[in-house]
C-alpha cells in the first residue's frame, strides 16, 4: 500500500481517501489501513521535526486521519464486533497540556468493540478531573493518552493523585502514545505502556481476565 502511504505523506487528501475506500472495498483488513496511516503520520512528524513540514501540515495530517477513521470504523465494528455483556469499565483521556486525540479515539473505539464500557474525558484533562471521574465511574482501568514528551509529567500527576485518593491499588493504569517507552512508564508509575492500540486492548483484556 505504498501508494496510500505516499498520498498521505504528500498531503494529497483526496487521493488518500479514495485509495482508503478502494482498499476497504477490496477487503483489506481495516487495522492494516490504520497502520499505514500511523506510519505515514510518523513520516510527517519526522518532516516536521526536520523543519520541512510545519504546523499546517500537522493539522492537515490530523484531518486526513480523522476522515480516514470515519471510513475505516464501520469495517472494524462489523468485523471484530463483541456484542456481548460488558467486560469492564475503561476511563480514557488525553492528559493535561496535550490535545492530540486521534490515537485516543481509536483506543476508545477498539476498547468499546472489545466489550469495555468506555468513558472518554476528551483532551487536556487535568489530574483532578481524572480523579473526580474515576470516583464516579469506578473504572477497572484508566488509559492515559499523550503524544508530547511533556505529557509524561501530567501522567505522573494522575498516578500520584490516584495514590493520594487511596485508589491506586484498585485500578490499573495504562499509558499510550507514540513517545511511550519503559522509561516513561517507570517515571509515570503506570502498570503498562503501549504505542499501539491493539496491544493496549490485549493487555486490558488480560487484566479483566478475558
Ligand atoms: C497530527 C498531529 C498533530 C495535530 C493533532 C490533531 C489531533 N486532533 O489529534 C495538531 C496539529 C493539533 C498537533 C499539534 C501539536 N503537535 Co503534534 N503531531 C501530530 C502527528 C503528526 C500525528 C499524531 C497522530 O495522530 N498519530 C496517529 C495516531 C493513530 O497514533 P498515536 O497517537 O501514536 O496513537 C496510537 C498509539 O500510540 C496508541 N495510543 C495512543 N494513545 C493511547 C492511549 C492508551 C490508553 C492506549 C492503550 C494506547 C494509545 O493507539 C493509537 C493507535 O495505535 C505527530 C507525529 C506522530 N507520528 O506521532 C505529531 C507530534 C506528536 N506533535 C508534536 C508537536 C511538537 C506538536 C505541537 C507542540 C506543535 C506546535 N509547535 O504547536 C502541537 C502541540 C499541541 C498540544 N498542546 O497538544 C511532536 C511531539 C514531540 C515531542 N516529543 O513532544 C510530534 C511527535 C511531531 C514531531 N515528530 O515532532 N499535532
């Protein structure tokens, strides 16, 4: 699917969406298409870092990814739908200072499809809000999304606030986003880290015994 990857990277939105439709109609597994977008957005991010792309390109990339998600979502639902009773509650949000939400949206969708009751708090969510909502929603798992290096500290604040509220031992915390690694996970005090929504779902299902 090099043609799709090139269209996204070169900001040819119409071509990218037309190719996405073509591949979906041809029976390409939807999550494979998500991976192509993710890969392309990685290249766009690298160009941004090198100074050959700027914020408008990031914005357009985000819009393309959102448009593609709407095309891809119905295929994921029918293909991998769960449909049974709920397996657990999953509280989700992008942490304070960070407004990236495309990956978070995918995580929410995949958790939902896999049987979790998902509450998505949106973006730029403070530790205080996470705790208030956790008290109300009583999640089994809290998923923190963040794409900025700066987000690690916001994530850590959520974990500290959970500890202060006496809730740390009753809830699992998983962090996700392109910059996550073992080091960040230790810094944050989370139970797991992922850079991939599917891996996150797998871990969450293990935690609730599925
Ligand atoms: C699109 C984009 C934007 C869009 C976001 C639009 C939106 N609605 O989300 C806009 C234009 C708003 C934006 C703004 C900025 N961005 Co930006 N952005 C990107 C870009 C190109 C793509 C991100 C993306 O959506 N990827 C696709 C999704 C599907 O991947 P993902 O988020 O990683 O999610 C997957 C997994 O990580 C996982 N996952 C994600 N969250 C979670 C949570 C849980 C619980 C689990 C289980 C899993 C999970 O599941 C997803 C699916 O597999 C990245 C580069 C990159 N490749 O990451 C830069 C990038 C993240 N941005 C960057 C920067 C610097 C900025 C700005 C500071 C730019 C500026 N000067 O203004 C601002 C910051 C704004 C803010 N306060 O948040 C840097 C961050 C560098 C750093 N180390 O901190 C990056 C890495 C680009 C770069 N290489 O320099 N950005």
